[in-house]
C-alpha cells in the first residue's frame, strides 16, 4: 500500500494498522518474558515446632518447589542428618478455599536422600538448603560446612527413591582453601536453587559474598552474592552474575545478633527473570523482602576469581526491584527461606508460596505464606514496550 493511499484511510484504521505492525515486530524480536505487575496476600498457615510425620520431626524447611503434574510440593529440610537422615517432604497445599490455614497444609510423604551407593548421609556431612524439580528428579544444594572444611555441592536425586543420580561441578573459587582466604563462608553458601521452565538452565546463588569477594552482610552494609548459571544439557557452569543484597538498618540493637542474605530464587521464565527472597534477622524479629530480578543486562563475572581485586562498582549487577516488603503483612514473620511459583488459582493467576525454616526451635514455627501474583498480559506488555520504545 502506497503512502498516498494510506493517508486517505480513516485515522482509526491507520492506528490499528500501526498496532499490528508494531505487534508483529515485537513478537519477532522480543522474547516472551514474564513480568509480575502486582502481588496480593492470600493468607498464612503454620505448623508448630515438634510436629511429627512418619517418625520424623517436620521442620527446617529451607526450600520448596512445585510439581504441577502431580499437584504437590516438595520441601527440603536443612537438618544435617542429626534428628533424622537428610530428607525432603511432599506436601499437598489447598489454595481453593476462602481462607488459608493449618488444615490446608498436608504432608503426604518423606523421602530420605541417599548417595550413589544408596547410603544415607552421615550426620554433619551435608546441609541441604535449596531444592528444584527437574521432571522425575530433584536437584538439591548443600551449603557444606566451612567450619569443618566440608565443601558445598549441587546434586541430582531420584524423585522416587531419593538416590543420587549426578553432581554438578563446583568452580574452585567457591571451594575452601587451606589458608581460608578463598571460598564460601560458613552457613552462607548455596541457599537458593531454581530451574527455568524450559529445563535448560539451573541457577543457584551464594547467600553472602565469598571470602575473596567482600564482607558478609552487617547492619547498614550489604554483601556481594554470586548467582551461578548452569547449562543442564552440558552440565557445565556457563555464567556468574553479581547480586548485591539489600542494605538493612536494624530498628533495635538489643542482642547484637544480625544475619542477612539471599535465601532463594525462583525463575519466572526462561529469559533471565526471577523473584528472590532476602531474609534478615535483626536480633529483634525478621525483615523479609521480595524482589524482581533481571539478568538480561547483568555482566558475566565467571572469569573474575576475586571481586576484591577489581573495582566491583564498575560491574553491572543483576537489576533488582522491590516487589513486596513482607513487613507490611499483619502477621508475625518467621525465618523465611524458600519460595516457589505454586498452583494456578481459580482466576488463572499463579500463586506464590513462601516457607520458613523454624531451626527446630520451640520459639519458632514452620510458616507458609500464600500470595497471588498478577502477570502482565501480552497486550499490557505491548503497550509497555511501545512506551519504552517511543
């Protein structure tokens, strides 16, 4: 159609033709990323410390993942094979009612983790923290134990038997050195784990900075975490990204205790978009925050062995946007460490499930928090891209 003929058409037709052209252009050039536009709280359900299931104490839930095919959730316990052998639990979670309470959480199975020889992990040799589903298997990350010279790992286990299938390579920079000047910090290593929807990539992250990268999180001071990207086809580490934690200012300094870090990630899509949870114990309660995380413009730092030896301020980190401050909820927060995209709600929007690690402490409890996420529609995305482009 020539320009002269186009100009003779009614403006409304020209407008729609322009929309179609732009839509086709963005459809071909822009990946189908997922953008969360809002989050709404559904409710809280708690299990008291001391709850038992199949002769094991149910607690220490540090990570959670959803199995859409079987409509169940798997949650890893960070019990270091002390109370019972290292394990994960299977839960049913009901989100279809008008409320969310204890009766909506139903444990239905407990699976013990075993090594390649079919033996359970001895006490103190493993610290399971993250869990991610990969069809008929799960990946589990262990923080190890820097104080005892035990390195972290990321291993794959059978979903049914719990037996180890494979192990991903851990780069040397994350491993403990004899002089203690390199590697993970104690209890601040691979806390998070997630797999992209296309099953091509697995991501984990350190809870705080490696020894050679910077300081651990302190009051009024953030820490430089590393996000690791593994290719599940080649089983190799492909990239690493910088993730600075949120700077937290404690309201009170009664106990002098402080712990803060990145405790979990969940992949929203296969394009490098995530949600993260950061948990801070201030010595007087918890400060927990949900962030939207974007890796598309983050710089690969895989070849940088020590961030102290470069100017980290010149490195483009993962982009973060605060999605929700859990302190706004009218519930007493606990030690939130795990999150997952859960079942689709009746209104076709996805749910988000958070779980807390009670540390097997009688003063704490296992807390499940349920949310509804609102996802940007294609039309909303198109309008946003047009605004950003023009």
